[in-house]
């Protein structure tokens, strides 16, 4: 099948490799040229514009997962598409996604919207965990004890997910960067008519983490950022 793949970032390039490995004819495009070298060496064609990849059926398929599942081909895939288009593309999605976790969530656009909701929740939970950790630390509570208690409470998912980094303070091997998280939070704040106050506070924390040198570190580095000054 002829496949056009748009976007060759940290996740996209890994996903595109799976499509090539499955034997599909692949055309790729990236907003910033020069990232397709490994793919073109394996037979993909790089296009200079999105228009040159036109004429195909379209679906949006953002993923839930990080670099590990992307390399393993086990991502959760959210799909916005017509039924017939998803049926035609399912085999391609299964090259990089877990076949049991390819979720049809509505028409084109619905999947991208749901992904921003998911990532905003992830960002706000991380910001909450960072603040509670800072509070407990300033009260003199042992950090290991803090993490154990938080892991058993409402912030348990994010604390368990990032516990090794939160314990060691080493955020240098990112699954998802502070910069990437900030982009998604900013997108959320710009996508609604009213304010999202918690999102705005989280965005300020990502800015503080960026100023502290953590832009390309794992998003758990929000816990290492200084508290932003009040607006």
C-alpha cells in the first residue's frame, strides 16, 4: 500500500520505520527538512511539501506511549477516521501499534483532540506531584517516604511512572520532553474560548523548568524547577 507519513520527530521516525519494515511504499514529509536520511536509505521517498503526498485517504492517528513502545511497535493508537478508511489503514496502524489498542474515537480530528486532553491531564498531574513533593520536602519529610505515600494516593500513576527519576533527580533520558509537554499545554490553552487556570500555571512551571536547563529533559523535571514568580 502507498503510505504518506507526515512528521518525523522522536516518535514519528520510529513509527515510520515499522511501516517500511512491513513492506509498504512510504513517502515522508517533515516540517524541518533533513530528518529522513535513515528512512530514504531504506527506500522511503522524501517529499518537499504536504501537497506532493496528496490524493490519498486521510485519518488522524496520534499515539499514547513513548519511545520504548514506539520502537517495540506496541503503542496505543487513537484514530479519527471514517469507518472504511480505518478498515483500509488498520494493517498499517498495526505495524507500530498494539492491535488490541487501536481505538476508533470518532471522525477525523477527534483523535487529535482527545490526545490533547490526555496530555493536558498528564501535564497537570505532573505539576501537582511536583508541587506536593516540594511542599513535603520543605516540611522536612523524607523524600522516599513522600514518594511512597504519594504513590498510594490520587497522584499514584504519575509518581509510580516517574519514581526512579524523582528519587534520583536525573531527568536526562527523556521519554517525553519538557519542551514537548509545554507545546501540548500551550495548544490546549489556545484551543478554548475560556481560561484554563491550572493549565496556565502548569505552563508557567514548564517555562521555569526550561529556564533551568531542562527543556530537552524528561517532563518529570518539572519537579526540579523553581516556583515561578506570581504574575
